[in-house]
């Protein structure tokens, strides 16, 4: 069993005994080696589609004019894509304090807003790419100078990373930026509590969400998960609730789903299975409960929890039963998976469409929708309309790929072929994230 998968939850799935599990990925020597690995350039490179330069673009001056219109678009529209509650948004006005010290973050915001405002079309593409290039160049300079706090650099890397698919290759999910964010987060977690940033909760929320959404396509050996004990120590039950409702109740489940999806993709790619680890993951996922008590938070949390259980049973139970000669998945298991899917759909489809809360439920919606049969035509149409609504709201090109994947898995299943949408992604060579 690869070491990066090992994790030990306690029986109540809410804490970890650090004596039982020491994650090598959190070790300082590992982080240093990981950042400077020779197989990968140590610095982020300027990205321009179909264009390569050997010379380095000099870092632009921080005195370049601020585009007030794009910053206003960010505050009014774009930043709402990253939260559940627009009235509690750490990437809205609270982020303004970072702009004074980080021109890179400003250009990352302007780049994101330019693309989003122009619906990622040809007319906005030049401005999106130009400002993205400035953000990357300045980010390299800020990292080299060490004059900008790591938590500020993290948000620059996040915004540049999640917009990578809009560069033109939908299968490029921004791996190098996710690796950079992993290194930054790991360094922040290694800090003494007295020195640790007050924004570590927000950073963990965004990183674990991003990591979970990309876990379908990352190589666990190249991008290991964060230390479980470190993550849970930050969001421990004794701490105060996180102020942001983006993932305040979800850091633990996002981290757990990242572990689960890494393992499931490892199995689908022909890796060795670990029965003990599977039991640990299933128990932790089944027993998990959200921190918060708000109805919306419970709906959100349970949708992702059941999304994970569907994938786990599909990959680790039903698939193995299909390979056993003379055996097949039990009726009880098939019924359980369908019940998970119907529960997700019945709650998600009844939420108010078009809200930031709704738009962040795409991943469980895809997983649940994939379980619908040819007898569920009405529900299938509801899922189509729901995903189209999210596409209209978010202008995210990966959602078009997700819709195509859903239509194809329905067609394949209707012909009697037993396959999960993760297996279909692998067969088609698709490598996109669901950010």
C-alpha cells in the first residue's frame, strides 16, 4: 500500500492520534525537497498558449495602473463564485488589504475578472492572458524577495490555478499551481502556533476544496495529501467556527474526500488494494458529521458525504463484485447507492437555483446524476437543466465537459454496460477538474 494513502482516524472519525500516523508529506525535509524537485522547474513560468520563450520576462512595475472596473467586477460578481454566503466572503472586501502589498494578487484578480466578464470569449482572452502573465511574473518576484506573506501568495496561486483550464486546454487543471499551493499550505501548517497566520482556516478551506476537486486526476505520488493530524488540529472541535461559510464546516470532509478519491483512482488505474485502509475510509466517511447546525450547511455537507460514499461503493465494492466469477453486486448495495443518489438529488434540486450555495453543489450533482437509469427521464432532465443553470451562472468551461460526460455515461449504462463515470473518464483520457 503506498505510504501517501495511510491515515488513521479514531473510532468517532473526528480526531487523529498523531502517534498512529506521521505523514511524511508534512515533514520539513520533504517540503523543501518537493519544492526544489529537479523534475519540475522551481519557479512558475509565464504561460502563453502555443508560444514559448527561452528568455525570462522581467517582472513588471507595481506602479502599473489599477483597473478599477475589473476590481469592481470582482467585488460585485466574480468573488461570489468562491463562497456559500455572499455576505460572509473573505475574498470580497477583506482581500483589499492584500492588494496594497501584492501587485501579483491584484493582477490575478483582474485576470480572473477579465475572463469572467467577457464570458471567456475571444474578445476578453487577450486581456485575460496579459494580466495572467503579469500575475505570474510578479508572483515569482514576490516569492524570491520573501517580502509578501505566504498567505497572500497563496491566494494569487489559487486564482491563477483555478483559471488554468481557460488557457485553452481543458485537461490542464493547473497541476503546477496546485503543487505550489500545497507547498505553501504545508509551510504554514509547520509554523508554531504563535507565528501561524490568522487566515490559516481560510487557506485550509480553499486548499482542501481545490485539492478535492482535482483528486480525480492528480498523481498521489507527485501531490500527496496534507497531514491529516495537522489539518484536524487546525479545525479541531474545540476551536471556534471558521468565519467563512465557503467551507467552514467542510475542511474535514474535503480532506477526507481527497484521500478517498486518490485511493479510488489508484485502484482504477490498477493499483494494489488495501482492505484495512478501505474500512478506515468507509468508517470515517460514514461517521462524519458537520460542525455547523445551519440547515444549508447540513444539506451541503450531506451531499458531499453521500457523493463520496457512492464513489467508494462503485469503485471498491461493485467493481470488485463484477470481477468475481459467478458473483455480482448485491441487491442491497445497489439499492443503497441509488438511495444515496436520490437523497442528493431530492435535496440539491430543491435548493434555490442561481445562488452561490447552489453553484458549489456541482460535484455531488454529477455523481448522483450518473446513477439515474433510463426509467428516470424526468430526473435526468432536471439534472440537465440544473447543470445548464450553473454553467450560465459561473461561465465555467469544465461544466460543459461534465455535462458531456454525464450524457455519455447515461448512454453507456442504457446499453447495459456497467461502468462508473470515473472509469469512463480514464478510458477517454479526460483529465479535468471540477472546480
